[in-house]
């Protein structure tokens, strides 16, 4: 019983210490967007950080093709890292019953504690070379 108690409190302490390493999440909405992001979370991992969430829509069909851009930005709006996740052209009835499509991406590099994770939907294909000012542009869009 003592071992269990010790294990419980040490896990609780380590979880609290681990929770202090949280990163900020910012969801960027765009006008007339048909996709909705919900329950987006970010967790620090051994390699870097994992961002996961739920992508849903009000309508099953007629959704724009595109991708999610998940950016790691510094507080001064400099791009640290970028990753993407494709979106489907429609939601199946199973997707709708489950509340949407789950996504999960991982940054494979350590991120500073003050990193801001920005998640947004972009129409079309992923650009081969990301715009270095993308964090600043998204900050300007979200403030309007």
C-alpha cells in the first residue's frame, strides 16, 4: 500500500511539473470557412510537441479541398516549424456520427516554452516552400 501511495503522489507531482511546459494554442478562423476546429490540444513529447484535435463541418458534402497548417511560431511571429494535415473532400456518415475527423501531427524538434501553436485551414495544395512571414500574416488576420 505504501508503494502504491508513493507511486500515486510521485505521478501526480511529475504530471504537475510536466503540465507547466504547456504551449499556447491559437485557432485562426477565416471568413466563410466551412471546416470547424474543435478540441485542439497540444502536448509536449520527448521529441517536441503533438497537436491533435477534431475537424468537423456542418455539411457533409461540398467541403473545400485543402489542408490544415499547424505552425509553431515565436512570440515575435517568427516561424519555428510547420507541418500539415490533409482534409477529406467530404465527411462520411460515420465521420458525422463520431463528431468529425480526428487529426494528430507531431513536431519532431524541441519547442521553446513560449511557442505559440497556430492552426488554420488553407484551400488547395501545400506550398513546397512556406512563406517565412506566415506567422505574422496569420496574427494580422486573427486581429481583424
